[in-house]
C-alpha cells in the first residue's frame, strides 16, 4: 500500500510537472503573440504618424501656394488700377454748320444785249462771266488775285485799265474787287483804294460807274484757318465801301444782300464748294440784278 501511495504521489508530481511545462509553453506563445501584436501596433502607429505628417506637410504646402497666388493677384491688379485712372482727353466736337431754311427768291432773267456796251472789272469771281459763257471775254477785264490796291498798275493780256477803257469806250463800267484782300488788309484802307480807282476811271471815261459790294462766304469757308475771309470783315469792308463811293460820281450796288441768306452766310444755291466763288447759275442772278439797278 505504501508503495502504491508513493506511485500515486509520483504520478501526481509528474502530472504537475507536465502542467507546469505546458503552462510555460503557453506563456511563451502568449508572450510572443503579445510581442508581435505590440510590434504591429508600433508599425501601425508609425505608419499613421507618417501619414499624418505627410498630410500636414501637404496641407502646409497648399497654404503656402494659396498665399503666393494672392500676392501675385494683388501685384497684377495695381497696374490695371493705374491705367484706368488715366483717361484720354475727349476729342473736340465740331460745331455743325448753321442751316438756313430760307430759299433765295432773286430773279434770274436778263437781256444779254443790255451789257454789250459794258465793261466788268474784277477778280476770279468776275472771270466766270465769260468762263460760263454769259458774256463775251472782251467785255471782261479781270484776273485771279486782282485787288483794289493793285488794279491800276496791273496788266491783263498786255493792257492796263486805262488802255482797255480807251480802246473799248464802254458806256457802263461795273467794278467788284476786294474778296482777295479782305481779312489781310484793313477794310477802310481797301475802301479808300477803291475810291481812288473810281475817281481815276471817272477822269478818263464818261461811262456810268457802278461799284458792287463783295459777296458773302459760307460757314465752313469762314472757319477754314487757311482762309482769312470772315463775315465780319466782309461786312465792315462793304459798309466802308458804300460810304466812300457815296462821295464819288459812282453808284454803289449791294449785290451782297441779294446772295446772303437770313443767317448771314451764302445761300447754298449760290456758292461753289469752296464757299467763296459763284455757282454758274449765280451769274444769272448777278446780271439780272445789275440790269434792273443800273
């Protein structure tokens, strides 16, 4: 029995020893698993940290980029603001020509034979009498640029005024001069020159002498800086001319008023494109007026 008890005791001890070994192995396995888990956790943690750091850096990079974009936009806007602030000066607006609604009513009928014994003295405007075929060239003593101050000393086709009057012996002499000089010379001076011309002609001829006022100009001709003609200068000269001629044997005829519209400028129907010379049909108005008033 004692032997049996010993065997049992030994068996129990063996079982206990085996249990201890098994427990130890379990502990070792558990420890290894715990260690591996711990390692995975660390790895995961590192990965997470690395990812977080990368995200943070990327986020910071975007912030920096956005900030740079704002600065660039601000620098681009400044020149635009300066450009807008500088505005070009407005171009001058031309004043439109005054338009007269009135229409001319002067007659145009005349008898050409009435002027067979006449002589017309003048400038380029007077040359139109034969250039448009209204009168024979022999009845016209005129050339471009002729003026009251130069008429007595000038020659046309080799003839002076004196020689022309003596050869033709006209009964009626019509003089229209001054358009080329008004604006460049004093109106009173030009009128005095015309007075001297008329007095000289009256000494060498018994013809009836008629002095015509010079015609008006258009709005655009007056506004042209290359042309010194102005409405005021023309009116002053015509007024002075009338006063001077009233003291001579000649008669003053106001053709200017016939050609002038109520606004003070040429009737549109009477002037050429330059706003100074006659239209071809205007000579009919001129001759009709002269026939009725001389």
